[in-house]
């Protein structure tokens, strides 16, 4: 990425970050999750190598990316919760240890 592209992206970030963070926070109601999602939104844009000048509706563009990330976060948490509920119903003799549970959750997250 050349210095012009870096500068453009920096201006784009400055122009839209505060708005995006507030927009996401309204949906997640958790500041830390909103910050993570906003950062990931800009990272995905960076990874796509999109020229900020080519985006005609920046807020709509950012909203689409953020919505997908929020959906993924929600789906992942539902999966984790379902798994934990399943584990809670298992008889103690066959239930995995806490360490095994953590390893299994980490494996699920890495698959996702």
C-alpha cells in the first residue's frame, strides 16, 4: 500500500469511525464488542483493498460489513451457548473436564 492509499484510508477512518462505533454500539450495547466490531470492519475493508474514493455511500458500505460481523458474532455465541447447555445436561461421569471443554470451545472458534 503506497502513502497516498494509506492517507486516503486514514481520512476515511477519521471521517467514519466515530459514527460506525456509535452505530454498532446501539446494536450490541457493549462498548468493548462495538470497538472490536468497528476495528474488524475497517480491517475487512483494508483486506479487500478497496479505494475509499470509489465508495459512493461509505456509511452504507460500512454498515453492511458491520452487520455481517455482528451476525457472525451472534451465531458464534449461540453455538457456544448451545454447547455449554449440552455439557451441563451430561452426567458428570461422561462430561468432559473444564480443561477439555475449553479446548473444545477453542476448536469450535477456530473452525468458524
